[in-house]
C-alpha cells in the first residue's frame, strides 16, 4: 500500500511517499531530512497528535487546555471523556497541570483565569 504525506515537522513541507504493508513501513522517499522519515514512519504506524480542548471550571468559566506532548490519535475519544469530567477550581495560570498522565501526557491550561 502507498501513502502520500506532507511533512509538518519543518517549514520545507516535503511531499513524502511511504510504501507500507501489514503495519510495517517498507520504504520512505521524498523527505529532505531524517526528521521527515521519522515523521512518515510514525504517521503510518502510530499517529500521534496534540489534543486541544476546553473544560468548564467551577463557577462556569471556560478554560482552554492542551496536552503537553502528543498522544496516540486512537486514544483521543478516551482522553476527551477524561477531560470532560474535569471541573477545576480557580484561579488557574498558563501551564498549570489540570490532569496528570492522560495516555502519557499532562493536560495543561493554555490561559490564565482569575
């Protein structure tokens, strides 16, 4: 099976072609740097994404949050169920950990709320 990707790791945006079969990457071409090859392999075997969302704080204010590192894309729905159960107390500062260890990442605040 063949797959074409646009690399998002650096500003070059290389058009990468990946040949894979049965979950294994057989060949990667079109990347200009080694990071592009790593990106293509990861994207075809275990895609990872940074999750961004919001949670309703106690008192009703809405807080934007994100994972502090990418998590497996297949775990997004489970991660969102965890996020949706949270109602943190105020005040909150940018970078505060709202939830620890959600599939290997912390959910952190992306804005200040008094």
